[in-house]
């Protein structure tokens, strides 16, 4: 069993991150396939609203709940795509004290307007979905496919942001029991809300206040969940896998993600480098000599192609060494450039074999 296979077997959560176009979604899906083939119950969830995961799995579309994927494995494989609004609704129902409180929130116009669009909501709901899948006990491994952007790890900050929101003085005043917002003792908060009402309208502010007051009493549930998820992301149950390519334009992005992971006091457990050119036994220097010596012969074209491949392959390996130096403790996996794109389960099985090959 190779090191990446051991990683799959020994962790409960694997978070795949990386810039766009490096095969991150394919790697996440293939990791889940490898887990299912080893007998584990694996689910892969994408935060990316594009259909890359569904395409990689060869199915029409994914919803907000796990869709089981049939295949020749002893374990179980499922996939889903995060729906921020539906997840937020589920979170409200889970933390509400009763159906009446849940309905007050879900029917509030302010809630309906912001639950799927407010900045940071997607990140927090991604954390909630991860927690939901992990806590369900239905899965041995949860694989998270993050968005292909520089903000792909923003969800790491979501639990902390929520905690700061719940501790905000204005939020505490608005949700203070038995006090209307404009009867609050904090005059500064009153002034802020009155000024806001002049800009966006008193109705909007009233709806926001009604939402926050309906939210009252649910803080502990949200805070406890956030703290538990932070603990999950930071301990040995979770592994972060950086997906990269040997191209020069993605090397800087790979270094950025490594720094971003470390800033969160975490480490990359593995680095998967996709689309690596095959190595050849001929050195670039020897290939260049062959080009000169075979010039004008029928073998000249083959010599030029060999020189190009030898040179490009050497450049790939040089860049891979740079990534290795930047993450010396991470498992390094090189996946060679394939003849065809991966768009079905057979292709994912090929990638799973390459990830876990001895």
C-alpha cells in the first residue's frame, strides 16, 4: 500500500484544494473512488457551483443530498453539490427550539434575501455540510472539493467569523430578550440602525431586526457546531491535499495555497501533481546532440520530438522539485499526462489506480 492509499485509509476527511484547471475535482472524485474500492463508505462534496464533479462522475447532475454512484467496489460511493440556501434552511430547522421558531426565520423576507447571497454564507454552509456528513455516521470518508479560486480556503475562517458575529455588541443588543432594538441601552447601536434605516429603508431594517430576534436562543447551537468543526479541521482526522500541475503559471498558485494552509495552522498532508510529462532515459543535452547529428535524415523529425519531450519533461521535474522543497513533509504523488480527459467512472478508476499505485 502506497502512502496516498494509507492517507485515504487513515483519515475521516480529505480536503482537496488548488487553483482552477489543475484537475482538483478529478482528484477529489478519484480519491473517493479509491476509498470505495478499498471498502470504505465515501462521499465527495463540491463547493464549486459548476458541474465539474457531476461531469467527472459521468452523471447528469448532483443535488444537495448524497447521490449514490453504483460501481464495482465493495464499499460505497456518493456525491453531492452544495446548495447554500437549502443547507441554510436545514441548519435553521436543526438549531431552532421548535417548528414555530424555524418557521418565523424561514418565512422572514430578510432571511430569504440573504440566505443564499450574503458574503461568507457559502463558506459557512460548506462547513455546515461537512459537519452534517461527518456527524451522520453514514460515511467513513468525506472528500471536499473546494472552489477553483484563491478564496477556496475561505471556509476555514467561516467558523471563526460566525463566533465573532455572535459576540458582536450590536448583535447582542438586537437579540436582547424583552427589549426592542430602539429601547436598547446602547445609544451608539441605536444611531447606527437609524442611519441604516435612512439608507435602505425602515422596512428592511425592521425585517433584519425581526430575523435576528427570531434567531435568539440558537446561538449556542451554532457556536458549538462551529467549534466542533474547527476541531475536526485541525486534528489528525482531516487531511489537506494540494492539487497542482507542473506548469510554470500554476507553481506560484501552489505556493500560495501552501502558505494559506499554514496560515491557518494546518499542513498539507499530500501534494498531487497532475498531467506530468513522461520521463525519458535520454537527457535534454543528449537529445539536442541527436537533433544536430540527425539533421537532414529521415529520423530528424523524431529527434526533434524527442528533444522537445526530454526538455519539457526535465522542466516539469524541476518545478516538481520546487513544490517538494516547499512541502518537504507532504506525500508527493505524480499523475502522468493521459491521452484523454477524464469524464466517466472508468477514467476516475484509472486516476485512482495512479494515486494509489505502489
